[in-house]
C-alpha cells in the first residue's frame, strides 16, 4: 500500500520533471541547430567575379576568370592607399640619366610618388593573383610603383591576337606573313618592378569606350600603336564584319584620318596622321617651292579630334630627319623663318604650341590626354637611311646597364608639361622599348621572291617600327592600366 502510495506520489512529480526536461532538450537542440547553421554559413564558399583577365603569365587575355575563395580569407586582403587626386594630377617623367621614374605634377608643383597600377601587401596565405585582381577591380593602384620601370619576362600566353591573323596590320609590320622564321619576339610580357598591371581586357575596354572615340595622333609609330589597339579589340568581337574602317580603306600609310568603327559598341578607334603635331607649310619661291615647319601653329587636323574622349599624342621620330635635325631655313614662327635653330629648341617650341592648344581647347572633364614618349630604335652599323641593321637580333637586351641614356628631346617635356593646366599623362616607354632590339620588322617588311631582293633589303631595314603582334600591344596594356588609374568618366571603378 505504501508502495502504491509512493507510486501515486511520484507520478505528478515525474510528469512535471518530464515536461521540464523536454523543454530544456528542445531549447538545447534549437541552440545547437542555430550554431550549426551559423558555422556553416561562415565557412561556406562564395564566388567572386573579377572583370580582368588573370594576371598570371599563363592566362588568356580574352577570358574573364572566376576565382573562388573563402569568405574568411577575403578579410585578409589589405586595403591599398589610393590618392584621391586622380586625374587632377599631371604625370611627368623624372628625366635622370639612370632613372625613368615618373612623378605626379599639377600646376607645376611636384608631388612625390610614382604612377602605377599596383597591388599592395598581400597575406602570404592568400593567392597573390586574387588580391591583385581585387585591388585592380576596385581601381586601387600603388602610387609608389612606376609601371614604366620594369623588365620583360617570358610569357608563352602571348600574343593578344594570333600571328598573321589581323587583316588591319600594315603589311610592313606583319613580320610573320613576311616570312620571319622565329616567333619568340611575341613571347614577352612587361613586368613593372614591385607591382602588377592587368592584361588588356578587350571586352571591358570596349564597354568603357561605348559611345566614345579613342584617337591616336602623331607619326607612324602611333599608327603602329593604333593598329595594335584595333587588332586587340577586334579579337573580342564575335562578328568581325561589325568592325570596319568607315571609309573602307585597308591601307593607312598616306596622311589623313582613319577611323575604325566597332558597331556593337557605337565607338571608334581613330588615327590622325600628324608627324610633327604642328603645321607643315609649303611655299612657292623664285627658285621653286620650299617647306617650313610652323612651330607656332597646330596642324590643321585638330578639328578632327578635339572632342574625342581619349587622345594619345606622339611626335619625335621625324625630328631626327635631315631638314629638322639641321634646322637651316626650316623652322618658322609668324613671318620669321630662322636661318638656323637647334632641333631641341625647335622641338620645345612645338611642344609649347601643343600645350597651349590643349589648355585652350580640351575639356579636362571630358577628355583624357596622353603623350606617348620616344620609342627607341636599334640600328647597328648605320642609320635608317645608311645601312643600319637589326635583322639578326632574336633576343631582348637582358641587362639594364646596356641601355642607352634617355633621348635628349624628350627632356623638353620636363619643361612643358608641368606648366599645363590640363592633366596630361606621359607614357614613358623609352626604357622598355630600349630592351627590345629583337622585335623590329628589320628586313621582314615584305615577302621576297628572290634572294637578291632579300640581300638588297638588308641595306634598307626598319629598326624603328615594331612587328605586330608585338611591343605596341604592351603600350596599349599600359594605356589601359593608366585609364583605370585615372578613373574618370566611364573609367570609374
């Protein structure tokens, strides 16, 4: 009976305890479930899309990669300090004998720091290429790094377009079609010291250029660069017929204005032939006609490009020719023709005229202005018109101490650009081109039907221009990186 009472007594107690334990168990299970979900969420994988091609040497230019990284790793990517000055700064080369660094200048005030597309410090446990891509995607560039100071490194993933594949390459520049037997000259990539630059993402470039104009103004070296850009961008277009020269031209040697339209993006990439940028004049005299170079007037082609969104200028090679280098009865200002004027003085005066025109006619809020520096030549045993040669060169120069001093005429930019009101980016490509004695057309400017023709060609080689694909592709890579650095208009990150 007492046992029965104990049973009866314990029943309500047991029932209450069971309820308490059940509630506790449910709470514990819910808490564990919540913590499990939280843990799974924090350790889950996230996919991150980056707009640029992989920076690794083995990457393909036209492919936009997909990187997968841990969410927790992403927090390890450090921020890179970025100047807010942006396009308000003017870039000028520091023309020391041994250095080719570039400094920001604005309104003539030197600002310490070099122009670059860089990556910052990266946690060693995280893939460097991922962090670089993230920084580049965000428009982050290390201003302490000069993208024009570096070395050429082997890169078998080059070129941007196959040898002999682009129909818009001047036959004089198409070394492969003209029978050049080696192809190593396209297997090099420019690697700045201490930083990385993105490969030229043609689709991204065209998207940012949508509805706009990119114009190259200058001599045949800028035509070299223009043809390179057209071919790189064309490679990303599926229907190649939607890329065409608007006047139907297929040869671009004559002076004039040429424009390639990219129909899918409603944009154009143009070339304006203006070897001196300033105006060439011809007069009839008693003893026949004579020519002068008006150092105080811009070339009459300015109306064709003044409203473009991106303008890349160059002038330099024609200032080494006979009339310009002698400077006798050739240079003119106003009604005065100088009996004799040193070429460096004349070149500086021409640059001042160009600078005044830029300041008076270019809307800095609309247009990005570039000046591409001097592209070094590699004639041996003579000059371009006296038997100079480079056809046996198949490798770059590997040691920097074998390079030449900076071209003296380019020092004029040190005087002119800092005084400009309009921001101008100086692309100092002289040192990088000096390494590349292997990449000129040399004798491969045409196909030779006989050995006699080839022998004759050895006396008239081209060691000034560049094979395409080739070195100018890298100039356009640096143009792309520079536009990303400026971050103006459509180029804002």
